[in-house]
C-alpha cells in the first residue's frame, strides 16, 4: 500500500466487533485507519513493533460527568491514561448546557462544578466551547432534564406547568438541532423526582424521528426498581427512542440478591424495544450526599463538604462518633456534601457487568477532591481484574463492551472498531499486565499496562504519560452535522 503516517506491526488486534483476536499490522494516515492486514508493505513515517501487545479501539466511557472537565481541564488525564478516547457526558439529567443559572447550581448539577463553569445558555455554545478547548478525548453529550427544569422553574419540588414544559421543549429542540445525543434524566434526585412521567414523556416526544436516545438514572434503584424500569421504557416508547438505563444496579442492602429478576425485566423489555444499560465495576456508588440513603449498615464516606471540608475522606460513622450524635444528624450537618456509598452487592454487580448487553461506564466525578477510584480505574479494572483474573468474560467480550457495543448504541459512526476507514482511536496495552491501581484510600492513580493511546490518529498518551498532543473533538448525534 501507499506511504502512511503510522504502522503498528505484529499487534494482537481485538477489533471491537466481537470477532476473535488476530495478529495483524494496522496502518494510520491522518485521522483514519487505512489498512488492517496480516502484513502491510508500506513506508511509514513511524513504525511501532507491538509484538506481545494488544491493540483495540479506543474505549468509550458511556456514562460520565465530564461535561465541564473537558473544557476546564482538557488534558483529561484521568480518562486518557486508562485508554478512554471518547466520553459520553450530560448524564443523570444534569448537563453543562443548555443552562442559564439563577444563582448556585442546584443539586445534583453541582457535581459538574461551580457556578462559573456553567457558561453555555445554548447547547450550540457548549459545542463551540469544546471545539475551542481541544480536549484530549472526543465528547458526545446529552441535554439533561434537571438542567432544563432549572432554566424555567422557580422551584424544582413540583411538576412543571404546561408553559414550563413548552419552554423546556424549546431548549431541548435547540440542543438536539445542535447535536445532542438526546435527553437524560435523573428522576431519583430530589430536584427531578417531583416530575411526573408525563412531564418527561412530553420532552421525549421530541426524540422521535431524530434517532435520539433517552438515558436515565431511574426513579429508584432500590425496592421499586422493576416499576422504574417500566417507567423508563414507557418514556422511551413515548419518544420512539432507544433507552439506556444508567449504572444498572440493585442499590441498598434490602435490595441485594435481586439482580436476577432485574435482569429478567431488562431482557423482557429488550424483546419489545431497544434498551441498553451501563455498569461500573465496583460495589460502591458515588454522588451528592442524600439523607434518604443514610443507613447505619452501609459504609458512607464523605468526599467533600462545603461547611466542613475537614471531614473529606472520613465515614459518616466516624464523624458521628466524634461529634457525639446519630449518623443522620452528622450527615445533615455536613451538607451539602459528596459521598461514596458502599451499598451494592459484589455478586449483583458482577451479574449485571457480565450481561451481554451491558456497556462500561465509569460514572466518575472529576470535581470530587477525593473521587471514587472508578474515575481513574474503571476500564483497566474490567480488563485486568474481571476479564483476565476472574474470567467473568473473555477479553474479546470485555473490549466489545467498551468499544463496538457503545459505538453502535450511541450512533458514533466509524468509531469503536478497527477496520479500514474507521477513525484511528486506538489503545495499545499489555493484556497480561493491565490493571487499575486507584483505590478508595488513594484514588488518583494511573493504571498500569497502557503503552499508547491515539485519538483521531494522534498519539496522546504513552507509558511515560500524556504527550501534550490533544486531538479530541465534539461528536454530534448522527444526522445533525458532520463528525469530521
């Protein structure tokens, strides 16, 4: 073949489609893959001998809260260091755009950072800002239901009026026209929980005929989870849209052991409509501190506290003992705060993680001063611990969950696969060494075993760290405008 920029030779190629691995050479010219063959005859500017290493498509983090991080900290080291080349933002009903704050960001929009980070009254403004920032990773994003509510409602503890719904629809229409993936909701959170199903359905109607998606942090992940799945699917039907259930889990000790029936309900839904889900590989979640989830049987660690920043890294039990008060009172005293909840059964998590339709999403919170380790470790943990060590699924299946499956679900054209013509989002790693090193005690730690990460054909990360080259871009929903 003709000359090209890069040839990666002798790699064990796992192409993201679910096909069996094979040793091959992969050629890259500009931002695209131009050759995948057993032996490529080419004069390349750069040749890499990858014998003994595995080459896969770049990982797609299907559930993030990186909305403002890709602009404020565009180097995105937490993600690029674990092989992530594309992030899906705007989840759980919270997004950086379209947002017009009237004061401080309401909970849980504060997970995305301080008020000054919300500078995008239109979704098109956010798209432009991502382009100007030039992040290390590609970005696709939803418009959040709670963000839309906060634009037009004087109080979020009630249902929206017909006029308010119309105003939210106008914002959502602008976002969809500007390339948003669809609508996300976080109905479990207090500032969206008062919204009836009909309010969300009225918004979801705009997804119809746009090939858009409804992604949801469901109304509950505890005892009422089966009804929550039904509601999510009903909203998807109202919009004629695909449904993605965010971080599917059985939360709360009283709900442990129910993953079998939850997955049965999930599979039943999939027989009638397009429904997917994502999962993170940890038996603990993280969000803002919710008094309704304070349970003396559950270890809850505070990650930040506005009135008492000194308690970050300590459990509510420890804080309550020091202060000589019940845990619920201590929790109330540290609010507003962030928390890690050890409220998931490892067995349930593994069962969800192993389901063939489950994608991988970190759900990491980059603005937490002491983040959950999933922010830095999710993808190497899936490959190292759950695939290689525990053999929960094969390497091929693990890679598919991180690449081809999400690319198809979110409509990311020419991504998530290694084939001629696809974008050169690539990860080269040692399959025998890759592992997460981030822990709850020391969460800001790069993974081991990553040799190289390319985003749109640009080498962005090596075993020595970030290269300083950033080539990420905003990826609009298919059918809006070019993803070039």
